[in-house]
């Protein structure tokens, strides 16, 4: 029993959730420069934002859904979304993304709302960012930078922080920019001039070149560190693969409820938060099927439409959990407005990883989660579209027994328990049992060696004639 003066110690996940919830942005403390051209480097600091998207194909509902997702991403990063605008075009404008006329209209919206940041729903080239920023005169970032910022906020482990830093640097390297002398000045001061003195003449190295070189050096160091940490992860994974337990990887769209499902199936206490990309560190927990067979369940990082390639590369070791799995539990948010689009986005990323490793894809079990929050009409449509899916609520526990049973069905036993008496002249079989199986008990009888063990199915079949009754 817990006494009032000795409260129960909260779990790591609870503390992480408290820390995130305790940080609130304080209004009125902006130090934004009035002239954006004075900024050499800008840390991503989101406050009051206007969203802009370009609708090139698909329906109006698809375009609205994409912008709504961008709004959810912006709020996860700590922003207040003031306005969302969509421009209908055949393709994004190569200069200003939305076109020069619309960029002027966007400037008027920024002035009217008092926004300090514009977020574009796509990955913009350095030239597009620069041109649009000059027109709207506030900071402009794209979807990729926004997702990278969320990852940076949520990374907690050493490996996770290194992976995010590498992804951010890969994104930032071609986008380093500045104006005036600040970025073009040479290392030698008045380089090439007559009055510079000994050691100061010559072309030198511009400040932007110096910064790019430093970033490349830092990236090389991070890649080495991640490779070293990957060896440790590979060792841990190889231990799991050589154990008796089946390997199950939970994949799915961000905020589909993967961590909640992990907790519900294994009793784990990992962080659960109603936010995009709350889970960045792969978490592995053990569980048991109803027949007593053990399994390990790994919660992976969530996917999202147009997941930045820098993140896919940086989080390669995390995604490798998918490659080695005996079963993929693909979690879908049943309460989402576009669950089928989420399924396609996740399958695209998973297929890219599997193709790279040139392996047969693991079997997939679709799990529609959050049925307690979904509408009856939406669930009926999903049951028609996904007849093989299991419908559950990790929150209420509904459907979890059915899910466990389906998981056990899709991972057939790889070994069997045998109780056999092997004649003494078949020492070769005794040796195979010891080499390939796990012996629980051995007894020497008049008829031969009696062994109780768990052995591979093929060996169990060959031992059938020696079964002890």
C-alpha cells in the first residue's frame, strides 16, 4: 500500500509525458528581426503560423486532408495555426512555390493575421524558400523541416538524437544561405587586397564554405557514431532472432495507437501521447500467446505521407526491425477520415525498406484501432474495405483476445514438445536433439534414453516412432 508521504514513483513514460505537457509557449517574447535579410542562421522557432499548400492532383477532400495533417504537425511542434490556404496549380511554381501573385496575397494574409512563420505543405528547394521569404518577409519553412523539428523535440536516446541531427544536417547543407558580406567574406579579411598584409592575401575561404565544411565533418562523425550504435542494436536483435520467441513488429501511421497497443498486449509502460511522432525509439517487450509460446513485440517509429528521405536514411536501424520480423502488425487509426490513404503511405515505406534488403516481405496483419472513437458508418465502410482486418480498441480492450488469437495463427509454431525414448543404438538422434532442440529432462531406461525436449518441427516428425506413451 502506498502512503501519502511516500507516493508511488512515476514511470519513465509518465515523466516524459509530464515534461512535454509542462512546456508552454509564452506569448509576447518574440525577438524576431524586423528585416528578415539580416538573418544568417535561423533556429526553427515556431509560434503563429500560416499554412500554404499546392493542390496538383486528387480531389479537393484529399488536398484539405493534407493541409489538416500539416496543421496537426504544426501543433505538435508547438505552433498556433492561424490560417490555411490552398493554391490550385498543375505543379508548384519553380520560383515561389505558389506563384508571384499568390505570394503577394500570402503576404497580405500574414500581415492581417500577425503570423511570424509560413509553413509550406511540400519540400521546397533552397531557391523557392529564398524567393518566397523575400516576398512574405517572414520565416518560411517546408513540411520536411517541420517534421525534422518534431523529431528533434521527441528524440531522447543517444542514438535517436544522433539520427535526428544527421537528418537535419543533410537537409540544411544545401539550404545554408545568407546575404551581404556576412556569408561571402573571406577568411583573410580584405582578401586579395593590397593592404591586407602578409598572410591575408589570396582567395581564402568564404564563411559559407567554412560552415559547409564544418557540417560535413560533423555529419561524417555522426555517421561513424550511428554505425557503432548500430552494431550494438544488431547484436541485441540477433539475440532475439536466435531465441525461441517469435518477432512481431508494430508498424503504422503516426498517432495510430501503436504504443497503446504494445502496452495493451504486453503490459508495458511506454509513453503514450496524443501527438504525432511521440515514439521515436524502438521499444521491445515480451509477451505470450495463449498456448504459452513467447513472442517479442517491437514498437517502431510512425510513418507519414511524404516522410522525408533524410529521416528514412537516418532511422535505417529502426526500420530494420521490420525486415527481421516474423509478422507485421499494421495498426490503422479507425477514427481517421482517410484510413486507406494512411495504409498506402505505410506500405510504401515498408516496401521501400524490404526491396532494399531483397527479402520476402513478412506476413501482414491489419489492425484497425480506436474503434471506440470511430463512427458506426466509418467502421462499416472499413469492414467492407478490409475484410481480413482485426478491429480493436487498445483503450477499452475490446477485440484484443481476437487479435492475440490471429497473431498466434499467423505465426505457426516452429518447434514442438516431444517425449521420446530413443534406443541406445540411435545415438545420432540423441545428439541431434541436444544440438537443435532445448532439452528439459533426460532419463536412461532399459529401452533407451528418454528425453523431454522442444525440437524443430522436422526433427519432431522424425522422432514420432519413438514417442513415449
